[in-house]
């Protein structure tokens, strides 16, 4: 047996529970998709990362497209669950609106790999990510738009509701995407920057 083959055998992991093994695969795939890009990632690379054979990995996922869809769907479902609690709250709509965009930004910083795959993957590179975004992401934004509309109905919004919703989303996305892709820049404290940005957006969009 060659040294390479022997090493491969030694690093194979014992069988585990299906759910936990799928979670391992998804976590490894997140890192590999970000590091190598969707086209550069392969089932073999993902399998090696978790100590599986390619054949064993195929028992959990049909292909890398299905893995990427699962990552994106899981990210959107996490955001959707958090958003649902805020939408159902009895606080004034402008307060819920602020909580929703803060939650979105917080998710991005706490899950940078998933965030990159969901919101920063070019369509031509990963159509599967775009499919997941269309299936689940649009309903997530619709919930956000609903609270913007409620804010407008309460007489607290200066701008046209659709433009206001997209401006707030663009602002939140901007701070997350810049800070996770440009870590070498001399950023101020993350919370301070986020607060300063959102204060400026809400002061401009809301009536006194």
C-alpha cells in the first residue's frame, strides 16, 4: 500500500449519525466553496475535508449543487425564523424595522461563509445558490417589506416604501460585505460602524 493510500485509510472517519454527518459536510463545504469558488470546489475536496470517501458523501448529497442549496436554504431559514418573531412583536413598526435590519447584519457577521454564498455568489458561478435565494430569500424580503409598509402607513416614512426597503437592505449588506471581504482595512469597531450607518439611514428615512 502506498503512503498516500495508507494516509487516506487512516484519516477515514467512522460512521456517525446521519444528521451530524450532514452538518459536518455542510460546514466543510461552506469553507471550500468560499476558498476555491463554486467551480473550483469538488465533491472529492469536500469528502476529504470530512474524512469520507466520495462514494460515502454521495450517500448524503447527490452533488455539490444540492450541498450549496442546502447551505443557502439553511441560512435563509435561520433568518426567516428570527424575522418571524420580530414581525409578530407588538412594538411600533419603525422599531421592528430597525430590529430586522440589525438581525440581518448580525447574521452576516456571525456566519460570514454562509453569507458570502447566499448574497455574494455570482449567478453564473452557482445557479443553485440563486435558486435557493429565489425560493426562500424572496419571502424573507417580503416580510421586511411588510414592516416597511406598516411604517409608511403609520406616517413615519419619508420615502417611497419599496425604495426605502431596498435602501435599508443595501446599507446593511454594504457594511457586512465590506467588513468580511476587506478585513485588512482600518475599520472602526464593528458595532459602532453598524450603529452609525443605521442611525444615518433611519434619521433620513423616518419622520420625527
